[in-house]
C-alpha cells in the first residue's frame, strides 16, 4: 500500500549499512529521529470539509488526506509534524472524459476550485491551497488508466492520462513497443503529469523529453473540451501542444494523450567508467553529447556524488581500498567522477555505440569498468527516492534542485550553488552534505542536479525556515547564471517567484492572458505557475 506520509510503497525501503550511517555521522553529526504524528493523530486534526455531499465526490477524511500533499519538503514538514492547514474538501474519481466534465460542472455549481491529481509526486508545491477560502476538489485521475488505441504502423498510442509509468510500459511492452520515458518518479507518476510538468526521463538523450513524445490529445477546460489533433508535422501556425505541455493544471484537465512509441530494442546495455576529475568528466560527457554517438543515456556523478554513492552502498574497507588502488594505477584518484552510459538497438549498433563511447572516455583519461556499474545503477534506479524515508527516520532531511544552462557556465555555477546551500545552514551552526550530477545532456548545454542532506532540528519551524532560506538562495544563483528555474520538476508554488526572470514581463503577460481565456472564472486557480491576484487582474 502507498505510504500516507512519505515516498512510495510502505512495504519497500532503502537499507543503509552501518558504514553508510557512519559516513553521514562524520559529514553532518548524528541525527535525532523526529517524533512523527500518526495517521490517527493526523486525521483527528483535519478540518471539516467546506463542501456538502455531491454526486461522485468523496468527503471521507482519509481520502482527502491522501490526496492533499505532494512530495516537496514543505509537504513533508506538514504531514510528518501534523501541520494540516487547508485540506481539499472532496475527491472525485472520474473514469472518462465525460466524467471529468461532470465533475467540473459540479465544482462550478458549488463555487469550488479544482486541482487535477495524477501520481501526487510533485516536489515543488503543486498542491498547496493555503490561500483558498473556497471549497477545493481534488480531481484524481487514478481510475483513468486505459490504453484507448495503439496504431502499430504509425507507432502512436493513446492512453487515458492517469496511467502510471509501470502500467503504461507493461501495456506497451506486451505489444512489442515502449515509450522509453523513465523519470525518477516513474513508479508513481502518470502520463498526464509528465505532460503537465514537461518531464524528462532517464533516457531522454535517446528517446527525448516528454515534449518530443507528446503528439496530441484532449484537455477539458472550464469552457469546453479541447481536442489537439495528431499530425506527423505541421506548419499551420504556433504549435498548440506547447500550451498543454507545462500547463500544470492551470488550463484544465488533461484526459487522454497520444504519444509516439517505438518498437522494443533487441538489446539494451549499460556501462560505467571513471574519469579523473570534474574537468575531464564534464569535457567527456559534453563530447559524447556533441558527437552523435547515439547513446540513449549519459549521466556523470561529480566527485562528491561519486564518493557518496559508493559510501551509501556500503563500499568501504577492503573493497573500496582495492577499487581505489586499481583506479590509482590508471591515473584516477580521489576526485574521480562516475560516468554511466546506456545504449540500445541491434547488437551490432550497441557494440559500435559503446566502442565509440569508450574511445571518448579513454581520450579524456578515463577508465572503462564495463557493465557491472551500469547494471547496478539500472536495477536500483528507482530506489533513490526511498532514501528520503530512511534518512528522515534517523533525523536527516534531503532535498534536490535542478536547472539547465549552457556548457560554458557549468563549472562556475556548480561551485556557486553548492556554496549557497552550505551558507544556508551556517546561521544555525549546521552543515549540509552537498553533491551534484549531470543527468540530461544536450549539444548546447546540460542539466545540473544537486542534492543536499542535512540534520533535522527538533523544531519543525526551524527546519522549514532553513529549507526556505536555502531554496531561495539557490534559486537566486540559478537566476543569476541564466539557468532555467526548472529543467524537469515544474514550477508549482515553490518556483513561481522566479518564473518571471525566465519568461520576461511580455511572456508572463501572454501566459496570464492564455490562462484567463481558458479559465475565466478561476476554476483551476490555486496559484500554480502565476500569482492568483496577477492572473485575475
């Protein structure tokens, strides 16, 4: 069963060895387990629903609770410490586009706002409703999971928008196809959510981000049903799919989606290498992205993430000494970077791709260690979010931030943002353990994904204040370096103050005008993307 107060399945965990805990204690000091509220205690604090019974709308307390929070750090503070605040007043479970239209009609008649809810995996505050005095209905798409049509000749599949990643891939692979879109949240997130937040999957280098896979579909707005037809290509004015991509529930509810699929590859191979330092590592992964070599994935862990990854997996003692000694003989020392690449296709194509990739690794002074590291990552690639549960229970918090920017700014930005995170904890005489990787690369630039771990205080207000201070400082560094405020997590409430720096005043005005046109009465206005007051003005 899904956890009510954390990430994922409550029967699954992320085990750390004693050597891993010793590593964290050395970095940060020992953690003190917080006193989490129980489910019973949380339910006792829920305010009554501001909505009387309506057809198809559940006002059950536990149902409301389980559809009220995402996975941002502020969500965790609220749900772990029992800081309930405003909670959705009802939850609807439509099964079709017509059901969605009926729910919206009920909401309009009740004077309620609506929040579309897919997998509930948002890490940027998409579900915050603290400022709303109107009733709020969560429209959950969890019963809209069907494959509606598969055009095998045209490699197009139409799904209902609530289909989660595993079910989508199981359905396609049973027919010999794949979408190949695997974000970190794959196990829980949904196709509609990927489109609404412009998701990027692990294999985006080969398969593309979701904007390259979304071909068309339907969105139910406050006015009507909007159909986006599917064309192989079109020069008929602006591409209206781009309004749906990244719309974050502000224009309406995405109900079904047509996506471009591929036939399953004959072979898929993952390989690992070590590069002698961050300069060589970044130069190598940039060369791979610009070479046209054809890898479907390239991921570079910078030195601190490489060390941390090995430590958390328990690679210490004789095993670590042996690995370090072998790498040292090949010129790779303490500042090693781990590079992972993936290749798929025919066996001949995979061999050619990996041979060229290995040549580039060696050209940059690296050491190829082969499939062992790659396969280890592949098998556990969706486990990392479970570390949040494990760390919290021992008294540590963890958060991430990400951007994308041109290659020439990467090194300077990483130093600046990591320093900003460290400084965010200094006023409380605390430390953060900070590490970074590049996981989505492009010929002209790269994503930069930074993780930080820190000790929790006994005081939830202090924890929230530290996080807010650090998040703001890091976001300001992103803006100062001309990076995007979100490469793959979306905007929500957390990134909204910084969106204007990227879109500029004219762009924000256009965005607000589109939102007003699609939703003149503010049915979906819960503050995502743009400020509520600015939208209505």
